[in-house]
C-alpha cells in the first residue's frame, strides 16, 4: 500500500513521528497504526475501512502483484507439498526442492 501511495505514505510517516508513535516499544502496534492511518488517508469512501477488506483488487488499495507478495505466493503455491514433506522449515524445504 505504501508503494502504491508514496505521497500519502510520506505524510503518514511524518504524522506518526509527530505523534511519537515511533517510540512505541511494540513494532506490531506501530505497524498497525501506520496501516490504519494510511487506509484512512487513501480510501475516501470509508476512512475506517477494515484492512481485510482492502485486499479486494477492485478497490486498488493493496496491489497484490507487488513483489512484496512473491514469497507469500510461493509458500501458498507449494504449501500442501511442504506440509506433506514433514520438513519444518520453509527455507529447508525450498532449498531441497531447488525453488
């Protein structure tokens, strides 16, 4: 979402810095705040739009073809075979498969 909305992402970063969110101990909480504010900044029809609703391609909020999703897509593509192999580590399974 940041890559698709760089101007708004810069503003969100500035707002978070101003509000002191960068000093929060929990990175997950910082990331959630950033996502919430970015959604609010870019989705005029509903600034309180839920994150899970942002994945709908028609809304254009999260570009699912972004390279950030490549590894996730690869895991999902091979998930059944990986789990069936009893290899615990995705990295180990991937290396053994030459993927």
